[in-house]
């Protein structure tokens, strides 16, 4: 069975594993509920997960190849216990090699990193989604510069993995303003509306994402597009497929963000 492909928000740092004081206490509760079930509810449990991380950038696409990835606590200023979280999923050197091979076949140069640990774009959402840590996980970096066309092409090259039982997840955030903008409620709604329309039309999806900067409030949503770029890879891996909004919430009652799911038409 062909696995779907997802673009998910991973929250703010280790937000699901602490008392949240940087906004309403229930800011992340609805996202946590969804993250806990989106893998569990799949018709078939994935054989492996390839996760495109918003928190890993490299000069070329790079894939993690450790059989036992360590933890990488790439957040700052959070409670001490959040630096003791453990996500003991296995890596998969075989899948990492397969990723590099598919990219090479498409003329896309890629590297591997046998030292890279699970960053918080990976372990934070997957601790909720797969608490058993029983599915091997391989991370894929973004390519420096965030060129949408290059990331969409990488996704196209990797699409066949989904027929091999691999769940492709892009982990970022559809709204990542960093405090920009004077009206996050309406500005985020405007960007989310554009994104929904762009993703809903498979025929123009790639072109729309390539020119995402023309969207309403685009550079307010993403002053730097590392949290949007995982979506480019996922959209390439799901070219021509049906989109649905798998999750949407006004986080903390303010900025709207969504998760996207792609399945064969």
C-alpha cells in the first residue's frame, strides 16, 4: 500500500512535554491530540519514516545514516527535564543509502551524515506519534538557499519510497512568524487561505509553491523559509495527488497553522 505523505507542525521547542507559559496553557493541546493519532490511524503501519527536518540545513541534501542516532537537543532556555527526553528509534543505513541512490538517479548530489542525531523537528512530534519508537527513522536535511524547485525535485525523486512502505513527513510549521506582523490572526488566515488553495490544485501546486513569496503575508509568515521548505519536498513526493487539511488550529487563539496530507487520487 502506498503510504500518504504529510507536512506537519512540530510545535514550539519541547512544548508538549512541559508546562507552557509563553501563552495560554492549552496552546499546543489540540496539536498534541492530532500528533498522537496521525500515524496510528494509517491503514498500514509504515516500515520506516523519512523525515525532512526544518532544523537541518546543509550545502547539499544530506541524509542521516546512523543505525542508532543520538539525541540532538537543538533548543534553548527550556526546563532541564526537556534535555533528558529520549526517542530511542533505530536509524536505517539501508534506507539512507536508498535515499542517496534515488537522488543520484535524478541527478541530485547528496551526502550522508553518520553522526547526526534526532533534532527536535523529529523527536518532539514523533515522541507523540510513535511513542513505542518501533519504526526506523531517517532524517533528510534541507538544501541551503531553500530553492523551492530544488526541493520539489528532490521530493519527486524520493516519491517511490512511499510504495515501499516509507512514510515521508515534512516537519516544520505553516506559520512561523518569529514575532513579525501586527495582526497575526488575520495575516495568518490570509496566508493559510492561500496555502490551502495552492495545495488543493495538483496541476498548479508546484508552480504556486515555487512562487510562494507572492502569497499574502508570505514574508510575515516566513521571514526565513526553513519551516516551509519541508513542504516543498513533500509536495514533490506527492505530485498529482489529493490534498486534505489534516489539522488546522488557531494556535493560542491567534495564528492559524495547518498540517497537510497527500494521498493518491
